[in-house]
């Protein structure tokens, strides 16, 4: 841990002794980080080029183009071919959202040519606020021609990136995704005081925090419903707490109303405290972007890679992953800071960025905020050092 906040952290709620009453008072100063301001008002914590496959069939060519370009990140997946209905809509909206993510300076879309998820449709759906181009392998009469054209286009963007510099930006430009995985009550007891205080501090400074709502958190829906004034979200959360959305059996009402065990309900209630004390703006559907700043819940898959990818598609520029022992997966678009509880009998794992111990929560919160700002300013996370990074799109129904 670093005791000196350095250039990235200005403590808004720094507690100092009062010389008159012997009490602690708050000193308002504000926080900032160094990032890349975008023309649409968003901010990047990274400055890369998205080489995005519209369909699984163009994955090899997409990867080859990305391998030849500095700052290029390949976005490949198993979707896009012969998809219909809502499942296709999720694929298209997710890839559109990924292209919009502020961590991408520019985007090159690569298709095969005969897929449902056509490049032309994606180009029409993506706002024209940054450099973007796209074409198909069939249009270019083969993979070799596609790679050559793709490299020529992306090489120019790479040169532009080389000349760009980070600038000081307010912490309100951060949009932070928060996800938990492999949790138990002991892990939550240790990590919740620090993480919830961090979330409160971020919200006090007009940042946006998007927490994942996975099945594990659903039993606390009634608790979470009390945190929002949004009628739609309140009703949806109450319904989720009854387990009616994923396991409804038409002829067995008793089963439908008894999905969650007492143990699941207890764990969910503990995890709900992680969100802190601030009001919840609303519950977002998959790929639904927040309408304003504040605290949000995002319907999420139990697959962590799909959830982190969903964070990318809704505009997050950094994320926190809280787990029992750290996790060896991350996004290839946004930096993900790995958090875990400190266990004195356990050897510290080098893929964990920040260990949270019992006690001294205030100091740990300040240090974790410092870490967040440093990573947002370009410091690599442990998982980035490993050059790990994945992307996946969830399915919400039968593809065919």
C-alpha cells in the first residue's frame, strides 16, 4: 500500500483534528485522475483501438489485424451468425455499446458478409463520435485483402494515439462497475465496510457506480427495492426476490415461490450492504446505459466474463472485482482491480491488487480510492500485467 496519495488523489473527506473543539472536521478539496477526454463528454482510462468482429466467423481475421497494430484490442465472440429475436438484439446492442466505450479511441468492425449481424447495421447503430470503419471479408474478396486493408486503416489511428496525452479530469468522469464472485459471509464481513464506504465516497463526488445484479443477489430484492424511488425498478426488484423470473413452473406455484433457501437469502442480504448508504437510481436491463450519474444495478449473468463485458457495453471505464481469493480473468477493454479479504495465514496472491483487512476501514478506503485513481490514470492492474483479457456476450434465449 502507498501512504502518499501522490498526484492522483485529493482527499475530499480528509479528517483532521479541530483546534477549537477537539473534534474531526471535513476539508473539501476534490479528486481527479488523468484520462482521455472524448468528444461526447465521456472519458477513457485507456486509449486503445477496438478491432471488433461482428460474427464468430471473422474472429481469426480480427485477431490477425489486432496482432499487427499497436494499441489494438480484438473483440471476438461466438455470436452473430443466424441469430434471431431478442438474442440477436443483445448481440447487436452489446457490440454497439462496446464500440461506444470511452476506452476505445477508434473502432474497426470486421464481418464475414453473410451473417445476421451485418457490419452495415452495426455502423448505423453506433454514434459517429469517434473514428470508425468497417467491412466484410466477402466484400474484400478474402481474408488476406481484409487484413491488409484493416492494418492500413488502424495503423493511422495508432499513430494518432501515440501523440495523445492524458489530461486532468474530475472523478465525476469515472463510471465504475462493481462485481462480486465466489463470496461467503466471512468475505463480505471483511470487505463490505471498505467497499461500501468507497462507493459512498464516489457517489458523493458525482461518479457513477454500476453494481452487478446476479442471481446470488436476487433474494435481497425487497431490501434493494427500499433504496430506489423508481417505481418500475422497485416492482422488478420485489419480483426478483420472489424468484419468479427464472424458475417459474406453471403447474407448481409452491416451487416457484420457494426458489431461494434461507442461506441464499442471508448471503444476499449481506451482499446488499455492499452498495453503501446512497439511494439507487434504477435497475438497468442488459446493455441498458445509465441515464445520469448515481448508483445503479445492472441485470447480469452469473458468468463473470459476460458481466464484465456488459460493464463495457454500458460505458464503464474501470471496474472492481471482489472475490474470496482473487480471480484470474478480466476485461480486455477496461482495467479491473481485483480485491480480496486479507487472511494472515494465506500467502498473498500476485493477481490480487488490493487486500482488505479487518479494522482501520477509513484509512483503507482512502488507500483503495487512491489505487482506483492511479489505475484510472494508467497504472496497470495485476491482471493487465499478466496480459489477461476476455470478452463474451450473454444469451438470453434460444439462438435459433
